[in-house]
C-alpha cells in the first residue's frame, strides 16, 4: 500500500492581507516560514520516497520541510495548484463580496454551479487535484510520498476520496 502525506502550505501573503490568491503566485509570510520550520521537525522522523508540490511559490517553500533534510528532489506538478479563481485573483475578498455577492455565495457554499469569471468550477478542481494525487501515488506502489498543495484543492480532493458531493465539502471536510 502507498502512503500519502498531504500538507497545506503555510500562511501566505494572501491569507495575511485578505486577498484572493488561488493561482496567484504569492510567497509565505514570516509566520508561514516559521510554520515550515515546525513542519520540518514534524516530518524529520518520517521516511519519504518522493516529494511533490504545486509549482506555486508558497507550496514550494512549504515543501522544503518535507524534502530539504532528506536529500530528495522536489518534483513540481501543476495539477496540485489551487482553484483557478480567474478575474478574482489578487483582489481583496471584501471587494469581491461587495461587487459579486452571488458569486461569493456560490464560492462559500461550494455550489456545483460556481465558477469565478474566467476561473474553474469546483468539479473541475476536484477532478484535477484528485486525479493528480492518484497518478502520483500510482508512481510509487508500496512507498511513502509527501505532497504540498493548497487549502481548497486539498479539501476538494478529500471530498472525492471520501465520496462526498461538492456541495457538502464545508459540512463533511474539517477546516
């Protein structure tokens, strides 16, 4: 059996400044970098055969905790990226809440019909990320891998693995 550890990136600029950073390429904050140090300590005794990450900077920075002290190469996969939020990217959450309240409601309730203008749907995200995780696990039968990804991407993939419909993500997958 393959073992897969999936971690969410540390605190990023979008989290701190309350900006929408789906596929916007932001960095970790000072606090996020401290979280990486703590994560590295947590993973020090855990054997990993491979480490994968979203290609976005905040995940690459976090993935160092998994591979840095083990001498493993970091392998990037765009299939692990966060939800593409299209025209909402790098806008303040409050601004989008004011200008597109219906869209924001769909986003927050994980509506199957939600799609930010120019972005992707929850169903597309679920298919992309869960498929990527299964593909990576299949490359390592009987081994242990680490994956660094994003909050919505992770919760969406878990909803697939647990068999929950998209609209139940918030009720069934812990925050």
